[in-house]
């Protein structure tokens, strides 16, 4: 049945034309007719009334999608367990008592907005109420008729808060005014009722507020001079994400200078100027051998010529390694976790040293503000730990201070440190460590938020208001895979849903979009012209923004060639490196699988042997201020500890065991029982095995044929199963598996799967509902997840949650 616009109720005219969050529209049923509800009353549902809610969202294709809800939860203030999605539109459950005559008069009341200054309320005229109007160092009054809200910022003085409450009480008792009550609201803990008064309010995570709310309250009370001992038992440890890259490799950095690149010494390679461009090469030990990451870091104020030169230089370096390196393009301020991990600590300085930058500022009459060690400079310290920390130079102005960070201020021989009121002991430890890089030879004067000296403010141009907002970084989201078709500068993509490793084909180019970074995967059989345009493909993908994620044009791009996939890419798949042979996952390979049931045996291309020179994390003249850190404890760059242990066996001619099989056996035959045995290189079992290899070698000259023969005998020959040697090896394997199962099962009680699901009729009690899977037995865990608990725990959180949702454990 169709309906024309003539049949549409006038109240619904023009509805559903804007996407959510602004596409939320509500009507209340009055005398059997729909009446639009004003934006200021969104989220307020009165018992005894009925409502219609329309949510409009945009699909990936740009078409609008409509969801219609109706609300009747009948004079009773009870929450329906199945109505969580509905209440999520308004930030939480918010039923109200049945509307009275006073409540009805509220809608006709014109909301008034006041700013509190020097003990008085100052009326503020605004076109619309938004969250951005509320500043953390002030108090505000919102007069809504029968309700008067006092919003108190985190950084306001205690006296201002008391005065604001007194003024609000006087306002509520005013002459010719209906009975009103005063409601106090703290920043970060706004109620649904308060947020509903605003035309726009950013979506917030209530879980995040509850986790760190206690610490924020403690910091707030401490700022007011109150004793907070015992309020917080322990400061939660920051969760440092895994970069999935070995951080002990060899790093080299070049600064672009015109048409040449200048190799920087180890002491300067972590000093990056915002007006310059840099090329870096990082060699490290990967899962299947040595791996390379080659990339560019482009300063925010660098010239286009320098950026072009940097990208061309990086591309030539990748080609010289026969595309066996990962190429990265990184902009200042958008550094991915891998970049921070390999540099460990770096400093971003104002200005530039390259000839291109110097010529640019001279031609445009721009003042040269390049950093000098004897000048005045202000640095913001940030990071998650000693292996991921940065110092960012900002303008020497008091408004650039932020209560959520620590800062370093130096002017000549004067050195200050400043700790914001919301910083933790870990933040202050990073401050101490960064001093060793910026000013290792000067004594400093520590200052705290609210206890600054006049000289400190003089250096910053006077006392100013400061923020306390944490500078947001792009977070990683669920990955999406796209197959790309690029021709004459035009890019078309098709998304691959529920993707696996088998979906990427050697004849094509694919993009893995993780929001915080994108990976352009190039198959070996892609023609050379398209391979050279891989970076352009990534840039065009960012312009398309097919998922409507508001992707930044400066999002990091990684170019990955087939056969050289790093772990920070393969972690998004259930990766099997044996599937990617020289001709890769091609159409011909899949055709062979269909026709004959087996794939052609193709050798994976060998990688070049690494040349490590080694380097230290700290500059040569640095000294330590922190008792918990010293240069002697700095992580050594170069060969990783595992590589050193392996190399020591083979590099010492007197200790080398010439009968030891090649170390690649375990990788070639991952499912062989022999590859799972964890024994020392010189163990008696391995020595006996190699002796049998040598004696039975005969005409099997190539080492690979010899190993294949032995591996086949170990798995198929029934006579060998009864030999003492094979029995010992099998016993070792069984023992290791049993030991792993014991480790997985100890510590927590186990429950049947049926009692752990979110829909269980007889749920298990006294369990951590966020870790339901941990209470499964190892047998049921493998049955439900097709993996062990140890393998599951190594997955990223988003992937764990996705798997748990599929089996109703999340």
C-alpha cells in the first residue's frame, strides 16, 4: 500500500531527512495526535504518556535508513531489559514520574543560561546550548523553571562553588516564582536530564567515566587542598598496546636537504623539526627472519618539494630491497604505534634546518622560530611508558598549559618542570626521563598546577586560563578489507565481508582499513605500474572515505608487498605464512586445489641477511635523573636477545654442532610432532635424531629432501612409532600439552557453557561477567573458539569481543 504526502500527518512533514545524531526526532501523542517534542526535552519520557521516536542514519552508500521506536514502561518506573538500545539513544535510562501541571508549564518556560563571575551571575546570550560553552574553570547556571542546574567545572575554586550554590538558592526563592529545586552537576558526571537541555552533547562512554572517575575526584579534591589519603588505594596501570614489532633493531634516519639526504648521528635521529622531512630505515628480526620498515616522516610545516623528495627516496630504498620492505608514509601528529615503538622517544621541535624550509621562510618573510638550546621553549610531555614517550614543543604561552600533562620550560640557564593537577606518577616519571634528553646538565625547579611563581608566568607572558582536555589520538577500530581497482587516477573499491587470508589474491591490490592506519597490500603478480602507484591508491582511498569514518588525509599509510607481511599486519588474520609461496594466493593456485586437491610446491623467496650495527637509546652525553632508570639499563639496539642466543651457537666454530638440522624445519612443517618439541639445541634426543639422519642420508643430498623423508617417517611409518627414540619425543610432546592445559585451567573454577552464556536460565554466580570465557574448561573452550586459551589471550581486545559475541559470552 502506498501513501501520498497528502495523507501524511502535518506533524511528520519533512521528517527523516537528516542522519543521526542530528536525525533524532520525537513526537508525543496528545489527544490522539502527534505533537513534536522540542530538542530541549529529548530524553524526558513521562509515565502515562506515549511517544514516537524516529532515528535516521546514513548507510555506506549514502542512502538514509530509518528506525522507528514507540514508547508507552504505563505508570510504573521500571526498566525493560530489552529496551537498552532505545535508552542508549539518550545516554541511559531516564523515566520520569507522571507529568503534573507544574511540569507542563515548564515547556513554556524560556531556558536562561548564566555564567558565574566574581560572585555574580552574568546572563549569556547564545543561539543554541552546546557542550563547548562550558569551560572547566568556571561555574554556570541553567534556569529551566522548576529546575535550576548548577554546572561546576573541574578546575573551579572552592569559594566560587559555594557562591554559585548560594546564588542559585536565592534565585529559586525569588518573588513571583513557582516552586523550584536546585540540582548540582559536576563536570564529567552530567545527568541525562541535564544533557537533554542542550541542543548537542557529544556521545560519552559511561564505562570510561566509572573506571577513572575515582581518580579524577581525588585529583580535584587535592587541587582544593584537601587530604585525599586513602581515597584511592592504587593508581591503575596504563595499558600499553602491543606494537607487534621488535623494538631492538637497527634504526637509521636521514633529513631531506634539497635533493640530497643527510644521515643523522644516533644522538640527533630522534630530534624531528616540524619544518623538515625525514626518511628512516628500520631493520629488525621478524617472525620468519629479518624484516625492514622504510618510511617518511613529514613535518607539518615542511615544503611540498621536500615531501616529494622524501617519498621518492623511500621508494628507491624499497626497490633496492626488491620490495621486501614495508613502506610507510607518516605525518607529524599522526604517528602510529609502530613509529613510536622503534624511535622509543623523540622530540618534535619548531622550525627547520633544511635548505628548502630556510628558502621558504625567506621568500615569504616568515619569522624563523627554529628551536635553539639557549632560547626560550615550552615542551609538552606525553606517552605511555619509557619505550613510548614524546616531547612536543608548543608556543611559549600560558594558554598552552594543560592540567592533564606535564611540561618543561627553559630559558637560557633557567629550567622549570610543571605538573598538571590531573597527572599521575607515571606522567611525572616520563617528565624526569625527557629532561635527560632536552636539558641533561641543568638543575630544574619543580612546580605544580596552582603553585606557580611570578617568574614562571613572566616567561609565559602572564597568567592565563588553561585547558584540561586530553589530546585525542585516533583509536584502532574493527578492520575492513577492500579489493581495489585503480585506473587513470580513479579508484573503485569493493568491500570483502568476513574476510580471511584466502581472500587476498596475488593478482590484485587490497586495502585493510583500521581507521587509525590503512595498509595497502600489493600482490606479486600486480603489474609494475600499479605497484609504483600504491601510495597514490592509499591517498585516493582516504579521499573516498567509503565507510564515512571522517578519515584524515594524514592517516598513516603502510605499503606491504606479498611475501613480506609484518606481524602488525598479519595479526588481523588467522595467518599461515606457508600459504603465500612465490606465486602467492593466485587464481591458478586455487584452480589446482580444486582439480587435484593439492597446491604446487613453491619456495618462498629468501630474504636478505640483515646487517646490524647496533645503537643505544640514549644520546651519548645524557645522564639520568630518575632513580629507576640509568644509561646502563638502556635497551641495546641491534640484534635481539633471541637472535644473539641463536647466533652464539653458530658463530663459535668450537661449539658448533655440525649435525644439527637447519632451523627452518619447524617452519616448513608446522604440524609435525617434531616441531612442537621444546628441547635445548644440544639435548640428547636431538643429537640422537641427527645421528640417525647422518647415517641414513645416502642419496638424499639436499637437506630439504632429508628432512622431508624423516618427517614423513615420523608421522606415517607404523614401525617407527614403536622405536624408543620416537616414543621419547612423543612423550615430550604429550607432557608439554598437558602442562599447558594445567596452566590454563588453574586459578579459576569451571562451569558448563550453558551456565556462562548471557542468556542462561541458570547463570553461574560470583563470576567476572566481563571474562565469562575464562571459566570454561579447556575442552569446551577449544570446542567453542577453535583455539586454546593461550592463543585467545594473544588476540587484540576487539577480536576477542567479536568471538565472544558469536558464542553468547559477551
